[in-house]
């Protein structure tokens, strides 16, 4: 497909619509923790959506969740299995469960003929991602991954720049970012425990950072990865110190708070990636996309928030002169990226459209994260093997 056609298709998927559909889309929410609140708030802002059911493994949690939003007639269950077997006219579900159960819940929903909006990360291993995609293909239903930063107008601008060809062929990318002090313990321990989170900073914010650059260059297939992970901060009781007393989170911490990977992609592109929940730095560096005709610098943010930290700069040469072109940040007065994510999914369900963020792309994102984990474990570079699905 030509670059112009790729760009046009991307812009279509990035758009949402103000059209209100006559028939309501009936939605269930699986997992009613804090991220589910963000889903619920967006659904309540859509008159053509009706949330009819919810499930959570903690007894009474789903009921309390919906009552908080003033909904008393939502049918509640204590497992995704119970919900899917009981709700015969469900159109779609938002899956907002632990990382470790994303694959299980998504596959079950697809097997019951329900469209799926699956929160990030897609899952925790390449093997799980493949099984999800097999179920998706067999079901014929929509499965979209919850990567709302992709709908940020500045992220769209990054892709516009790269796809315009002004940088020429891309050969090297540096990306990542993170937080100086940002392990997400205020939201319980499901993020940091091995059995529930499985992966840490990579699954929380690293997947977004990877998507920013991989989506910009058309998601080439990853071939090899040399990875590194650590948890120096998460395992330190003093990091979580409250009122001079060490908190107990360190004993529960079982994931990475920092990760880095050196990835070779199809097309001879090198990806140098790092992400942190905690570090003794304000940033691990700007994102840099280097091409044979020019390079793009994307300023980092202090706390990776799904956008960019300031105006971007294109470095190039014109008639022998070194040129720097500033790209001003795009302001967006419309509803936020999270709303756009939910709305794009609802529109796809209502119209029989395509997944706004398809698994065919995020499979490669997941494979890089999983490859970093596996490479770090054995201490050497590994090949990334992805079968045809």
C-alpha cells in the first residue's frame, strides 16, 4: 500500500464521530477496578450505549462500582464466565482486569461472540497474544487494544511527519521515557505483584512508548532483541517510606521497574528502547527518529503521559545548510483521548467497522516486551519468532 493510502486509512481509524446511533450498543464491563471507572465515565457520556452487566472476582465489588455511578439495575457477576454465559444479548465488553487475565477473558468473550475492547497491555506473553488473535480470527468479532495515546493529535502528527517521507528511510530510533518516582502503588498492588501484573513498567507505559514509534513507521516485524530488566527501586522498602516508616510494598514487588531493549526490526531499522517507573533522572531521553534525509526529535515528558513534552524539531540539510524546523504542538479542544478510544470502538461495533487499534500491530508490540523479558532472563540476545495466524 502506498504511503498516502496508509496515512488516509490511519486517519480514518483515528477519527471518532458525533453521530448518535438509533440502536443502543449493550456493553458489559469485566473487572471493576480504577481503570474501569474511566471506561464507565466515557460510556455514560454516550446516549447510544447502555452498560447492562459487570463482573468482578471480589464479591460485591461490581455492585458497589455501579452504584457509585448511580446505576442500580446493572446485572452483576463474580466472574467473566458467569457474565458471558448469562448475558445473551450483549454486544461488547470492556476488559479491565489484571494483566495476567487479559488473554483468558478476551478469548472467552470472543468465543461467546462478543466484541472486545481490551485494556493495555494486550496480554503478557507472545504466546498469549497469538491465542487471542486465533480466537479473534475464528469469531469474526472486533478486538481493539486500549492505546488511547495513539489518538492524541501530536501522536498523529508524529506519524504524519514520518509517513510524509521528509525524513527518508528510517534506520535508527531511540525511545522510551518514564517517571522519576512513579511506581503505581496508590492503586493497590495488582500492578506490582507477579501473579497479577506479570510485567511492570513495560506493560503500564512502555507499550505506549513503543506504539508511538512503531505506529509511525508502519509496525515492521521485530526480528531480534537483547533485553535488560531490574527492580532496584521496587524492592527497596525505603522507596515506599510513609511518615518515616518503610511501607510493605517492597515485599510484594515482583515485576520490573526499569527495562531496556535493543531491537532489530525488519527493513534494517534499529530500535533502542528504555522505560522506567522509577529512576534518578527526570527523563531517560527524548525520542529520536533518524532517517537518511532528516531526523525528528520528540521532547520527552517528566512523567510519561501519552503525549509529547514540547514542540518537535526536524533536522535536515537544504542546499548545504543545516536546517532546524520547529513543529508546534497541536492543541486539541475536543474530548480527551480516553473518550476517543472508547468512542472509536463503539462506532466500529455499531457500524461493523475495523478495530481502531488492531491486534495485528500490537502483537509486535507485545513480542518486543516479551522478548525483553525472555532475553533478560537468559542474559543474551534472542530471536523473536512470530508464526502466521
